[in-house]
C-alpha cells in the first residue's frame, strides 16, 4: 500500500480569503493533487479550524489564529485527503464551538479526524482503515500547547508532554493495535518552529514510538522539512499557507511524501519537491527543485539515510527499522 503525507496545511487568513473569492478549488496544482489521489491513504496535519463561528483563543503569547471557511472542507476532499490530524496548536484557535464545526464539516465530506475531539477519550482514539493490504490505524498527538489538552468533559487535542516522556496511553495503544495486526501510523506535532533538525527529545520520543510498534512516524511543526531515519520522517514541512518566508530556511519550499508499506515494513519512499506560492502549491522546478534536493539529501545523510534522485523525485529505498 502507499501512503501520501503532507505537512502543515493552513487554510485560514490569506488562503481563506482566496477560498472566499475564488471557491474551494485551485489551491493545489493538478500534479500535486494527482500524488495525493494516487495513494491508498492520504494524510495531512490541518493547521486551522474549519468554521464560521467562535472567538479567538485569548492566551498570552498567542499571536496567530487560523480559521478556514466551511468550504475549505471541499478543498481537502478535492485534494484526495482521507484523514487529518488536529493534534496541533491551532485546532482550538477559535474555541470549542469552532472545533465542533471542524469535526462536522470534515465528516460531511468523508474526511476522518484524529488527534482532537469532544473529550479526551475520543481525542486519543485512532481511526481505522481497511485496505487491500490489511488494517491501518492512524493516531495523532501534539506536545503543545498544554492548555489545548482535551479532558474528560472538555473538548481539545490529544496532548502529551513529550519533553518528559512518551505516555503509557500512547505507547500502550500502539502496542495493542500492532499486536492486533494493524499497521500503526503516528502523526506527531512536536518541537519548535523554524528549525532545520529535530531536537534531542523529539528523537527520543520517535524511538519510543517505533519501539512500541509504530510502522511509520511522521512529524510536523517546524514549517521546514527534516530528514528521514528508518521509520521516522521527523518533519514534513508545510503544504500550503500564506506565511512570511525566511530567506535562509526557505519555508516556502517543501515536499509531498509517498511511502510504500508492505506488511509491517516500509519498503520505499518517494518525495516530490514543492514550491509554496501565496495560498497555492505546485511542483517545484529549476533552482527551487535543486535547493530542496540538496537540502533533503543533507538532512537525511545526518541520519545515515541515502537519497537518490530519480525522474525528478527523491527516493529512499528500503529504509528499514530505525
């Protein structure tokens, strides 16, 4: 089976204005849509709520609030997304009303959600997919912010203080699902923004998730893609947004990943370079493509992972266990 993975997908602010003016389609070039739609399972981190309601979350030090209009659900459906994680620091940007709307709008177009819910039990629940190659379980978790954490009677996200340890509820669930024959994909929103490599605690958390039985761990939060080590893609970077561009870190350049899984093993990975224009994403060409290629080769080499370029895509063959 193949799994397509995109990073932080922010459909608020300038992207929301484009959706309002031009409709929910056109944010992704056809070639990008084809990659997601060709996969057996397509996943992204949805870095906003989808709602017309709510008030901005009032908290010291929170400068950004991202809310997409209800039509943004069609944007994701048109891209071919099967499931999003809402375990991140923007799911509650407009409060519990908007989170409830987000769940409803995504369900309306057939997109499943992990990592957030009306209470802690449902926020931590996996979503299960039956594929031609067996059952796949997807889990979402975030290490920030603690104030967004779901409680027994409070909506929120699946929060874990990964700086301290990976909690038993998460490793236990991975072990149970794996023992039951499912391939387990963990989407983790971790680490600080605008960094070129994962911090030590993220690497330790990734090892714990793999040791518990995760087939694939895919991270996000840095807004810059990181390297791959065994079963771990430390950061997927960004997929679409309206963000200011750092001229050195180039957060306007990214990757969409297509991972091949056979049984419980990752047997290959192909990554297609992307250029993120303002509120629109296309395949990268020319100097953008070359910059992404060189950066990904270097980031993977730091983990002993070899990358080759084949027909414009970046390939990692048979990465094996971490």
